[in-house]
C-alpha cells in the first residue's frame, strides 16, 4: 500500500514530466512558426486591402482632374480617360472581394500592378502622351508597389512600366497611335525628337530612382520588421514556457503549503503533550527534583516551547496563504493589549538585563476596530525580536500615540540592526538577515511576514528604520473607526455566518 506522502510525490513527478513534455513537445516549434507566418500573412493582407483603398482614391482624383481640365479648355480624349478609370474601378471591386479572406490567389496582386501600368499608360496617352499632366502617375504607382508588395514586384513593375511608356512614345511618333495634342502646348511637340528623348529619358530615370529610393526605405523597414518578428517569436516561446513554469510553481507552492499545514498539525500534538509532561515534572507532581534534573528539564522545556512557536508560525503562514487566517474584529483599546504583552515579557526583560521603557500616550487614545488575538501576536513578534537581538544592557522602548485618524505604534531597540542591502527583503517569508543568523541560530524568519499580513488586513501600514550596529525601530499604524462603522462590520459578519 502506498502512503499519502508517496502518492503526493508520484503526483508531483507526473505533473513535472507533463510540463517538461509540453515544453519539449515536437509540435511546439512548428506551432510557434505557424503563428509567426500567420502574423506575416495578416500584415500582407492588411497592405493589400490598403492598396485597394488607395486605388479608389487615385481613380477619384484622376477623374476629377480630367473633368476640370477638360472644362478649362484642355483638349484631350476624355472618353479614353474614363474608360481607363472604369477598368481600374471594376478590377478594384473584384480585388476588394478577393482580399476578404487570407486565402486568395497569390498571382492576383501581380495582375493588379500590371493592369495599373496599362491603365496609367492609357490615361497618359488619352491626355497628350509625352505632354500629359498625368505622367507622375508612373512614379506614384512604382512607389506604391514597393511599399505594398514584395521586393520582386517593384523591379518587374519598373521594367513593364518602362516598356509601356517607351512603346507609347514610339507608337505615337510613328503615327500608329493617334496623338491627342493639348492645344495650349505646341501641336508638334510629340514629333520633336530632342524633346522626346529628353522627356523620355528623364521619366525613365525618375521611374528608376523612385523604385530604388522607395525600395531602399521598404527594405530598411523590412529588416526592422524581420528583427521584430524574431523578437516576437522569442517572446512567444518564452511566454509559453514561463506560463507552464508559473503554473508548475503554483502547484508546487500549493503542495508545499498543504504539506506544511499537515506536518505542523501532526507535530503540534506530541509537542504539546511533551510540554505538559515536562511541566508536571518541573512542578513536582511526580516527585522532588534535584538541581541537575531541574536544569535539564528546563532546557528541554524551553527547546520544546521554541518548537511549538515554530509550528504555530508555520500554521499561521499556511492559513494566511490559504485564506483561512480568520479575523474577529472588536472595538477595544490597543493600550490594554500592549500592557498585557509587556507583563508577559517582563521576566525576559529582567533576566536579560535590558533597560525597558513604555512611553504611554499623554492623553487617552481612541479605541480601534481590531482582532485582539492577531494584534497581540503582531506585538509579541515585534517585542520578541527586539529582545532577542538586543544584547544585555541594551535598551528597548515602546511608544503609542494618536495622530489624527490613526494610532501609531513603535518599538525601538539598540540591537544589531539590519544590513542596508537586505532591508528590502525583511518582510519576506523565511528571511533572516545575515548578522542575526550569526548571532541567533534559532528563528523561523516568519514573524515579520505574519506581522505585515496582520497589519494589511487591519488596513494599517508597516515599516521600519534601521542602522546596522545601532538598532531598529518598527512601526505600524491602525486606522481609528467610529462605533457606527464597527457596528456595521459586526452586522456584516453576523449576516455572513
């Protein structure tokens, strides 16, 4: 038969193996790469949809300019312009439908950029050819191709657009295509070889430069984008690993808490029994003790008492973490609790030869809404630390005062203090400063964690001031609440039962 401990260990090992299997899963990397590919596809689709919107804008602008120019007296083939715009518009409608899904034909964008060049050439031819006011459309289209499409598309578009432009000039020059002359410009300009060469060469150069410059920008952005994708890929991988590890840590922490709770309960019973047996022996219930026997039993009693205190601390921490550290608030005086704790500690103070002072408030302070058992535990922990880490002949001072709507409690000692570099961890579980470990081997490192938790649940603040080698002062505050608020909280507690 397996014990509960063995069963828990097997369960823990199985969970660990499961986590490791998930992290090292052969499908893990492919899934991650699929996510990155999908991200790239979505970005590409977004650009293509944007190109559809830009094409609509360009069609509208070209049509408006053509109509205004025609009304202003420019004589050109308006029907040809409108035919070109209509072709582009119909293709754009189709593109809008095609790009609704991520799974579209990969050749479709290339049809679009080549069709754009054909339409632009048609519009340029209809508005004067080499004299056209729409020649810059070639440049805009090339830049747009670089921005929205792949690196291969831009050079192909440059070659295709250049061929279309030069072919149009040659066909018009030889009269194969009719030249639509703009009347405000010399009618024979399209026959001027020097002008044709200069204008054609200039346009081709501008087209090439536009392609190169926009391509350079796009390539730079693509490089940055690739680096970001790599970083994103790594973040996705790490996030998945950390999520699994974090779940595992929570499971381990829960198992640890459960183990501490069970083990502490099991240990407290025999320790309590041992305590009372030793107490009976010391009280002489079973016969008179000689001095040597009494000394040995006293040492055993003190050791047993320290073990019980450690077990109680472990149980309290376990209850805090599981949300079972219940509070029962009452409206009472904090001074009563302080004086009671001082009386309990009086023998320790006297035995150690510590100079003690309790600075009572000059005027009676208001009562506060507290759980007396929890506040007593917090003050005991602070007092115990002050006495434990203050050498014989040292000084411990307790103070209580009222400041507007809160009470401020402080306890100052002239003990070893806390090293500066370790002060940030002082309220952590199981933490003890290096200098006190060398001084006192006993201690759980849980007392201040419990104090902080208690004060947080009382809506108070906890802090300290310390100089290593000179001493430490711990403070906590408790808010002052009216009797009405206290009664209201008491009523809520009764209703919740």
